[in-house]
C-alpha cells in the first residue's frame, strides 16, 4: 500500500511540461539512435552502455580494481567516440541542418522528371557499352567542397553531354560528375572513400566512393561498372546493384518526388500562416 501511495503521489505531481519534456527527450534519443543504426558507431555505443551498467555493479560488489578500469575506460571511450566517429557525428549534424535548407532540391516537378529521364537514358547507354561512370545528384546537403575538386561545367543536364564526359581516356572520365537541380555543375570530382571493411572485396573504387559520399550526405549516387556494365544505386550509406533502366528511373523519381512534396506542403503552410497574420492585422 505504501508503494502504491508513492506512485499515486508521483503521478499527481507530474505536470504537462514534465510530460512534454519526457516526450522531447525520448524523440531526440530515438532520432539519434536511428542516425547511428547499422553503423560502426552503434557497436561502440552498445559497449559504452555496457560499461556504464557494469560500473555501479562493480562498485556495489566492492570490485575496486575492475571499477577503476571500467571508469578509466569509459572516460577514454567517450573521447575516442568523438574522434573515431567524426564522420558519423558530422553527418548527424548535417542531417539536423537540412531541415532549414532546401535550395538544392528541384522546385519544379516537370523539370525534375525531365532531368531524371536524361540521366537514366545516359546511364542505360553507358551500361550497354560498359563505360564506367559515377554520377552524384546533390540533394539538400550542399556538396560545395566536392564540387571544387573537379572541373566546373555548369551546363543543362543532357544525356549526350553526360555520355561525352565519361568517354574512356578523357580527362574527366575517372572522376565523379555532380548534378545540382537541372544542371551539371562539375565533373572529374574526387569523392571520399568509405571506411566500411565489410563490403564485398569485388567492389571497385567507384562503388566505394559512391558509398563514401552517401555516408556523409543525402546525395543520390549512380554507378556504372566498367567491367560488367552493371548499374548500381547508393543512398544513405547503402549500395544496391543490378538496377534496370526502368527500376532506376522509378526509384529516383520516387525519392525526389517525396522531397518535392514535403517542400510544397511546408510552403503551403507558410503561405497559410501569412494569410492568417494579414487577416489578424486588418
């Protein structure tokens, strides 16, 4: 009965602000976990949580030496977490910042579909001729630092121009081509390679570069294998191979339409709020 009374009193003392506080913290922790899920950081985080649990247990059992080792390990582990997983932390912060930045998202649905069609036609032709290619479609996360490593082009996206860029033995053939909105911004760009050691050893530099840039941004990356002509697609740190022309077009339009629709919905809400403010003033 005493325990029940304590619980009842505790519930009575909970305010709406306490509930909101709990919900906000829970949401932040959930989003943080989703950002590191299935990454190297997830395994290290599990280790830190285990050590955190073992420290009070070792203290309660008077295991002085073990407690000292675990305490020192936790201190070093947190510092190591920040240093070793700097790319993942950077990606998380960039992900938070993308909520306030949409300048790199196509704002015209018809133009977006035309751009995708040109890209897919180019990729299909390159695949048939077994010409290697690496195409990066910039989304919300800006790729200015990557763009500066290549040769500026700034031309309207077209299948013919993209195919010419990837002609074998030309200066821009081996690098990545960056597309922003409906324009080819730069070609021959250098991308960061992934550090994931669990990847198939048969994957070449292009595929590892595609995964690397997708780990550090929300870009959509298309790879054409020079050896087999296989079309691969990378996003969010994952690469899927053996795409057909129709399947690639479908996935690109699907992803870009979702972002376009989200932006349109937000724009409609802002317009609605502005109208309400005007009516309130007058």
